[in-house]
């Protein structure tokens, strides 16, 4: 039976005070002495009313051991002669001794009660009772459990251990650390992850005094950077045993040179002053921890092995979880990175900028997305959407919807048809797959934009003069509802204006509703435009940063996706457009029209290349077309030529045989053009190519 007992004493104000009026409030605060045994005289009070010091303890017949104290009595639990005499509580483990702290009765100042050793000023006192160990283990495991990543957990173990439990600690972890249930390959290699020792100085705030500067010892040289655990070696056997061991045991003494190197015999203190504790996760051993105490400190005891086991177990499980969390965070980051466009395309007549902010650092992946998709005829599709939730499932659904939107955009479907097919796709994914989306198509030639909405916040158009306008678009129902028709609206998109598409995380939070946020966004855009003047629109990148600055500390409840489009457009004087009948004379007419347009634009150096490529593409179009063929030249920073026909089959680059009369036109286009491509339309296809000025 354990001799340690916890006795509950009644609180002093729960007993009536003899000779004191119970109604007197001061009597409730007076101390009441405990009842005494019959025949014991009451202690005489000194001048200040305090009892005198207790008499020296009585000795037995041998005169050596005090009466009433056995060898099994826990230190600090001896009953004094006078129960009313209050002695100070023993200092908690790891708390430095205060300067001038009073010693216990009969104990010299600075002397430890169990061993009689003199504790230097400022040195942490060893744990003397099982209660001290339990409190230390509880505080240490809480500190370790607070860590989220690997470094925080290892640091928590070191900071909780030094100097309370040990003077130094070395933490070795497997290199590389296995993740989850995956089976590690290759030999078991341990790398020194972190070391910690008693610091030279301690913070003096709160009445703590700095300790005496420790003398340099052999502990400062402990630890090898890397070691390989050979199968069947002494270190492998100790790690397989899982339980912590003293380093003076034969097994540990043989394992230390493998862990620490050849200097282990000179750096490890003699006796039970070091503990080697394997770190075992859920599946396998993932490392080891070495706890060290200096020679001037009390050695470890058998109960300290249990403390080391608890520390090692909690640390290993925390490291396992941290590695799993790190892998999941890495997967989430990679998923989000691949789901969102890495770089926005360079489109004719429009400049683009974007921003994405996750809801929180712990939820770095969500369902918000944006996209810019080049379309035939130098048009561009602008898309922004929001899937409910911030989980990996939301990100996966977002990726599927974004891929579907890109595929539908490649078919050159109207915006309302794109949303209709997205709604059908969301219903195939599940009944609860809800999302909002806004799909817009900008035509730089006509300076018009067509917008269809599916339950998304309306876009804001910032005009060149500084006026910010919330566009009136049909609200529509969210994607996934089903059975709802979507409408599209066509609006002016003047040159110099900026269209801002965003998700509701920018304008809605716990502190404001969505319409209040939209109005604040409009005012923010107008105020930003005033800084650059009425004739100069604000830079896109700076405008995006200013928009995000409107978010307050409590406004980040959701992901934020932001897409800004500056409409430059293409002037009518930079566009040449013709219809060609599908006849044999069409290629010659196309060459003449292109030569005249280049002369008007001052691009005569491109005449030979353009005539050759236009002739090849138009010849291929009129061979199979049944309706008039379109030819359009666009002059921007590059010269773009587009040839359209009513045949849906796309041309492909193939290897022509030596006996073939045709099949080499696309080789010329591929060799001479800066870029080229073909896009299928609902009415046929468009083949286009680009040339840089001066390329001819």
C-alpha cells in the first residue's frame, strides 16, 4: 500500500471561532487551530501572537531516527509536533530557487531534503514526490500536444524537458519520416533533429534570478548529426524494445557509440544520469530521445523511466500526426495550385490580373475559382465561381466544374448555354453539389460583353472617368438546382474600363451583409480611381491590392477569388474583314486584300509571309466549304489572321509523302507563323495564325 496519503482538512472559516462573536465578520477570517489531543498543553504565543518554533524531534532508542518517521515515509510528509505550525510547500519541479528563500525547519539553506545535497542558487530542484512527476507529465504533454507541425512538437518536448526533467536532450528522428501506413524503404537512418540545454541566462521577470553560469562540460559535445541503425546491432535492439533504459545498462552502453559516435564514452555522464527513450509512433519506431543530467545534479530514479516513457509516447504520436497533417496540407496546396490557373493568358484587347486568398491557413484549399479562356475571334471568356465549403471535396468539385467550363468554352457556346451544361454536370456529381458561377464573354472588336449569372454576386465596372457601376445582370439560380433557365445580357464594354469579378468572400462576412459589402467595394474602386485621375485608369495589380485592403481583421470568413479585366479593345481602323465565296479564285483575292491592308498599316515587310500563309489556309477552306469563307486581319502588338468556314473538322498536321501533291500547307504555317491554331465553332471552325511585326 502506498504510504502517500492526501488528507482533507476543514477550511478555517467553516468552524466557529472560540471566544469570537460568530456575527463578527473578522472572526470568519481568523485562523482556527485544529483540535488537540487531551493532555497536550497549548502552545505559548510569542509577542506577535505566533507559535514558537517546534521542539526538536524525539529520537528512538537508537537515537538516530526521529520517532514517527519510517524509511517508507515520503519526503515532506512528516507530521510536525504541532499540527498548527505551517511549513512552506516544496517548490515545484523546474522552478528556480528564489534568492533568499527560507529553508524548512531543521534543513540548511539550499539543501535537498532527500539526498542532503546542496542545490546551487537558481538550479531547478529535482522532483521529490509522485505528485510532482504527475504534474510535470501533465504540463509537458499539454505543451507537446499544442504543436501542429513537426518543429513545434519537437520544440515542445525540448522546452518542457529542459531544465525541469533533464539538463540536456537530444532528439533523433528517422530520415525520411514515414507517412501514415506507407512502408519505409532503405536502411533506418536517424538524424539529429534538435538539441536543447539549460540556457546560460534565464529571464528575470517575475522575481526569478539568473542562475549561476554553468561551467563548460562534456555535454556540450554530445550528439552526432547522422547515424545508420544496422539490423541486429545493439541500437536496433534497444529501439525494438520500445521502453526507455538507463544508459549504464549493458544494452544501452553498447548502443550509445552507434548513436553518438566514438566520443560517447567521454560525453555521457557516469551512472544513471542519462535515459535513452525510443520514439515509437502508431506503426514503427520513428526516432529516439536522449535525456541527460549533469554530474552535480541528482541522478535519475526508476520512476523517471516512466516519465521518459510518457514523454516519448506523446511526442511520437504527435510527430506521426504532424507528418500526416503536413502531407495533407501539401496535397491540398498542390490540388489548389493545379485547380487554379498558374498564369493568366495574354489575350488580344484585354489585360488581366487575379488574386486568390484561402479562408484560413488551416484551410488552404476551397471551392472558389477563376479563369480566363481565349475564344475564337480574339474574344475571351471570363469565369468566376464558388463551390460551397472549404474542404478537399469542394476543391475536387471545383476542379470538375472548371474543366467542364473550359470544355464548353472551347465549343464557343453562348454564356447561358455554358451555365446550363454546368448545372447538368453538377447534378451528375451529386444532389448537394451547389455552386454559383458568373460567365462573361468579351469581344474586343465590338467592345461588347455578354454576361450570364448563376446566383453569383454581380460584377462591378469601373469606367475610365472614375465612376464605379454595379452591373445589372439576371441573378439566376445556383448551379446544381436543376430545371432553371439562365439568361444572358449584352452590355457595352468601353475602352479603358475595368471589370471586376469576385466571389462572395470579398463582400460578405459576419460583420456585414452582401449588399453592404458590394456598396463598400464600389466606393473603394471609385476612390482608388480618383487617385490616378480621370484620364488614366489605375494599374491592375495595384487595384487588386487596394480591393483586398478593404478587408478588416474579422472579414475573412470565406475564400476570396478576384479577377480584374482591363478592356483595351481593338480600334475599327485596326480591323479588316471580308467574305470570300468558296471558289477557285478565292485564294488570289485573299492575297490581294491582305496586301492592300498591310500597305495601309505600314506592314509591308510582312507581305510575302502573309500572302503565302493566307493563300494556303484559304485554299484549304474553300476546298470543302459550302458557304462563304471569312477572312479577318487584326493589328495589335502582333498581326493576327483568321480564316473561318462552315466545316467542323479541324485540320491536323500530318506527314506528307513524296508523291502527294498536297498536305504541306500546315507545315508552312507551322514553320513561318509565330503561333497558330484551329478552334471549332457551333457553325464550323476558325483557323488562325499570328506574325510579329518585322518577322517577314
